[in-house]
C-alpha cells in the first residue's frame, strides 16, 4: 500500500507495475506510454491534498481544480503558467450534475467535443504531449486500441497536432457507427484500422508493438489509459463533482463507475488516495465480470474472448488497469493477468463493491429510469446506475438516508440512438459535435488480427 506524501509535489517519479524497468519522470512516462518491461507506470508516491485546500474547490472553475491536482504529478516537468494555460484550453465545456432524487445524482461526462468522458483525459494528454514534443523538436507515433469512445476522443484530441501521428485500432464489429465515424472522418495525422477481432485483440497488438525490439527505432507511445498521462486527468472530475455537491470533508460520497478497462475507476481511486472523502466505489461491469468474480472468490480469470454487450466500451475480458489497482493494494499482476503477489483482498472488498449487470438489466434500467425519473441514460450510464441501486438495496442500513451518491454517465445517449429508439421509441437529441459528422466520408483500413501484418504496416507507415 502507498504511504501518502503530504507535500505540494510528489517525487515526480513513476515506476513500472512489473518492477523491472527504471523509474522515470512524468514527462518520460507520458511520452513512453508503456514501461520497457511491459508494465504500467504508477506514481512512486501519491500526494495528499490538505482538507483546507480541497474545501476551497467549490469556488474554483474546473480548469483551476485540474491545475491544482495535475501540478502535483507533473512536478517540475512543466511550468505552472504553461500547465494552467493547457488546463484552461482543454476544459471549456460543461459538466452537468443532474439530481435524480434525494442526494443521488448523475454526473454527465458527455458534453465534450466527442460527447464522451474520454475527452477529459485525451484533451489534456494531447496538449501535454504536444507541449513536451515541441520543446524538444521531437515527433511521436501514438498507438491506441479502442472499444468505442477512447478512439474518437483520442482522434479528436490529437487531430492536427504537428508533432504527433496517431494510429487507432478498433474491433470491426463491436462499436457503433457514430463512434466509428468520429474517428474515420478526420484523416490528416490520424489513421484508423478496423481489426477483425475483439478489443482485447486490439490492445494485445498495441502492447506487443511497444515491447518489440525490432520497432525500438520508432518513437511509439499510447493514448490508452495504460498511459499514465491519460489516467491522471481522470482524477479531476471526482474532486469537481464532490466540490459542487458538498465541499465539506466530513461529508463522504459514493461513486458508481461503469468499468471496462478500469481507467475511470483507477482515476477515482487515486482521487481518494489524495484525500477525497470517498466512502465506497461501486465497480459496475457488464457481463465481462472477471473483476466482480475476483472480488467475490479471490480467483482472477480473464474472459477470452470478451463478451459482446450493448455497453460496448466495457467489453473487456482483462482490464489493462487492473495491474495498477492490484499494485495500489500491495500486489503484483503481470500484463497477462497473472497475479504474482496477492494484493490485500480484504481491503479491496472494503473499498470496492463490484456488480455484474446483464444486457437485459441494462435495457430494463434505461426504460425504468426514463419512465420514473425522466432520466435518459445510455448503456454505460445504465450499468453504473443499476450498480448503484444494487448497492443501495444491499447496504441501505450502512449507507443511511442522506448519503451523497454520484453515478457516472460516460457517453451521450445520442451515440446509442438505435438502442434508445428501440427501448424508448424516440431518437435522442443530437449535440452539435455528433450531428456534424453524419454525412462525412469515412476512411479506414481493414486488417486481420495478426501481429506480423500490423508490425509490417507500422514499419511502412513510419517511412512515409
């Protein structure tokens, strides 16, 4: 377990969850993406924010909270004025907190340029990368796997950045048309590949490229949540939501987090370690329930192939960020999901309540929420809401009647118009960011799930 560091900055060093790579600075971890031993970077120490400081957050704008949190992880790698400017530029959209009943809210993280919570991390990450690369006059190729919203958010966040090329892989038959078009209609420095396989296959291809010695001459990095630069900005909206709905450190909060690759959850856990007063995280998964099963039985078994559910961005049979969660609780997990050293499972069970939500339950939740509350949810937000309701029913006596609870809605319902129309008999309103791409021409490359083919493509692409 971590020992909190009560200083403005942490040591600004990052270690690999595989424990075989040298420690690096934030800038190095950001630009490198994956550690040289195949592990994921984690902060050597997590800084704690004083109660006095976080009780000032209700008076701050989102970008100001982001600056105060992220500067503790970037340390001296970037000047305060530059970081503040990047935060102001990245976060120029709303974060609605919709009251449903009592003190139970939905945080809508779907108002950014791609109508997805991934905008929060991808926009900040792209700006940080471009900042460092331009200072060094360097160039980088980003490899990213997506199960849905990551790809569109990364494509848009990195589009047009002069020092960065982007290659995004997606499972050909497991994302919506709208999610695909948000990537495939951009072109310029963004190239999209449709893999004949699952998200886990896409992620495996990307990870294999990072540790392939024959590609070591190509400067590669990742914009998945396996990259620490994608993960850390996701801590901010947990602080923001609490600051708007409470702001007093003796008032704890429960978050329900729709969980696929577990970057969203990991961001929340880091926020809690920094002193955000979180009582419990509800780990809400779809039928890919390897983590709920693990917390129940102590036996972690990956799901291969992953199960195709309507909450498509959560169709992950082995969450990449599980290695970070295991590390934070004192264990070691390798990139294949093998637990080398067991974490403190009892502490994990104390902090996390994991729920499996089936497709039928997801659809029923969408119907019921709209019927009873006028609350419009898409499949991922519905999984989170069902998870929260399951927990409240399970532990109502412990929770009490006045507990602050926040369920995360991670994509705009319009991105799932077919499901919404089928379940509710109307088409959801399209935000401008989605309606503008409907008639644009797509451009993407189909590819077999074969690493040698993918590697040959990278080598050709890099020479162009």
